[in-house]
C-alpha cells in the first residue's frame, strides 16, 4: 500500500507543481470565456449587411421592404441585417426577364454594384396562396436571408389579404401579433423550473467539462507509460513493486490531478456566478434553476466513472505500444467509438427520455457521459441512475482486470506490437 501511495503522490505532485499546470488551471477559463466572446461577436457580425434586390410583382409591398427591413443600430441582430433594393415590377409581365439585370449583379466585380441576393415576389402572390416565392443567391446556404425574406413577405401578404376583407389596422395588429412562449420544466414533485435554450447551453458546457478532461488525462497516462518504457524506468519500478501497484498509483494520481483542476474551475465559476446570480435575481431570474446542488454531486460521480472507464483503455495502449504515434493509431478507432454520446449530444439533451438516450445511459462505456446529461436536463428515475452507476462500476472492474493482466506483460515487451491472438495469450498467462 505504501508503494501505491508513493506512486500516487509522485504522479500527482509532479503534475500540479508544473508551471504550465498552474497557468492553464487559472488562465484556461479566462481564455475560453474570451474565445467564446470573440466567436459570438464574430458570428454576430459575420454575415454583415446583405444587399438584396426585391422584385415585387404585386407592387403592394413597398412599405415592407423600405421600412421594416432597414438596418437599425442596436435594434436588430447584426446577422439578420438586410439592405433591400425595392423594385416595383407590377407592370412587368415577365418577371424572370426583368430579374436578369439584377441576377448579373450577383457576380459583379464592382463591390458597389454587387448584390448578395435577388428576391422575386410573383404578381399573383396576393390572390393565389399556392404561388411560390423565389430567392437567388451567390451562396447555396444563405438560409438566414431566405428565411427572413420569406417571413417578412408572408406576414405582409397575410395582412393585405385580411385588409381586403374589411379588417381595420387595429384589428390586424391584434390578430397578427405573435405570442411569446415561456419554456417550463415540470419536476416530478410538481416544482416548476425554467427551461429552454439556457438549459441546453449549461448542459453542453458541463458535459464538455466532464468529457474532455477524461480523455486528456487518459492520454497523459498513456504517454507516461510509453515514456517510462522508452527510458527503461519501468524496469526499475517493477523490481520494487508489483505492476498492479504501479498501474493503480498512476491512474489514481492522474485522476486526482483532473479533479483538482476541475475543482478550481468550479470554484472560479462559483465566484463569478455569485455576481451574476445577484444581477439575475434583481432581474427576476433564478439561476439556481439551472445549477442545482445535485448537479455537482453527479458531476463528481460520473467524472470519476468516465475517467476510470477511459483511462484503462489508454493504459492498455501505452502498455502494448512502443511509441506515442503507434499508440494513437491503435486507440483512434476505439476513441471514436467511445465518443458516440458526444456526437449525439444535441439529440440526447433535447430528448433525454428517448429510447436512444436511456439505452446509452444504461450501456457500458457510454453510461457515465449520457446519464450525466440526463440528470442535467431531466429527472430520470433513481433506479436508472443507480443501474448506470452499477453497470459503470462493473465495466471498470472488468476493464481494470484486463488492463492489469496486459500491463504485467506489456510494460516489459518491446519491439513489434502484439496481435489480438497474442493479447489473448497474455490474458491467460498473466
């Protein structure tokens, strides 16, 4: 036991005493926050102001495209700003022919004349509800402008159709006014909590905090084992302790490093969130609806389970390979498989009680990540949570048993990487 603790202390202290660890522990959250701020800012201004020629075959939509679509400073999201050039084309019998001069401007070399899109409203749009609007663009994915133009046109056409049936402007305003929706999560106890996009963002961020460090520190274990093999240090270590003691000490030491770093991040987030919570409270928002005490309890449990699940696989890669490049080639397809819950994260967050989410949360390897997501955005049955934890513990025990057996032989094996039949023989011999 003393030797295991000695390995644990060495792995832990050698990591946390590094200047880079200290710098990144305190600086990374600031860098990530700054990066997200910059990305959001760039995304908000990324599309800029779209120059669109609007050919109105009805001749009745001038106000729609000369008033409501005009960019307003600070009033409209920058990504949806539009600068329409309205053309009254109700006297043109062939709108396609009338549009040709404007279509040619889509590829103009003169930036002052170049258009981003050409939008055509057919002349029978007010009378025929089956008619189709048409939008030409230089980009095949300009769905933001397409959606905005469609919404503006349809709303205006609907108002004019109703006005033609004798409705006053006041009645039109009341009938056409859009209602806001308040998303509410109803717990099993009957408690009402605010739902919506904020919960999605919180779920995504916390899942990333659980998922990414598990893989990063798993890689650290793999690199450490390969380095000790390459330097022949492992031969000295094995002469004074068992391979099991060495493996358990390394795994627990690096796990403690990860928990230390994440604990610091949570503490920093708590300090920053205190001011935010006070501000939100003044605005009538209860931020504790998004971050409950159970959130952090489950985070610690599932972080440890996820870490121990993943690290065993990386330890095997380090034990049977002789170089980091070789180990990465071996681990890459396995890692991609383990990342399936991450690839399906948006589906799991938006529908946490679906058969897919429940199946993944109760499955080996995938359980810790998926079940944590479910606890964030829903209230899964307690037996689901306990079963997921039990399955994860059994999976870790099985993986650890396999890892120890392969580790005993693999750490002293050099040269060609073993094949699957050879690994099977190692399991029977060790």
